[in-house]
């Protein structure tokens, strides 16, 4: 429901679609010499801003 951007694969290019501003940019293009595939883009969702668990006082914290 709160999508901010989408990465799309079109041909040999990766495109960045900014949903809020309705802009599209090419962020990566495969060179003509390289015939391998671009691979896979997997969906990933995370809360923003990220929330990390609090560190407890212990040996791991003092080891640095």
C-alpha cells in the first residue's frame, strides 16, 4: 500500500520507477559484450525508518 519505488527489468536494462514523483530512470544496462542474464530481482519490504533491537549490557558489547 505504501510503495515508494519499483525496480523493473526491461530487456537488458534495470529501471527505477519513483511512484511518488512518477519518474523513471535507467539505473543499470548490461554491456553488449556480456551475454549473461541480469539475474533476478527479488521483492524486499522493510519498515522505514528501520527499527533495531536494543543491545543488552553483555560481553558482546564490550568485545569491540
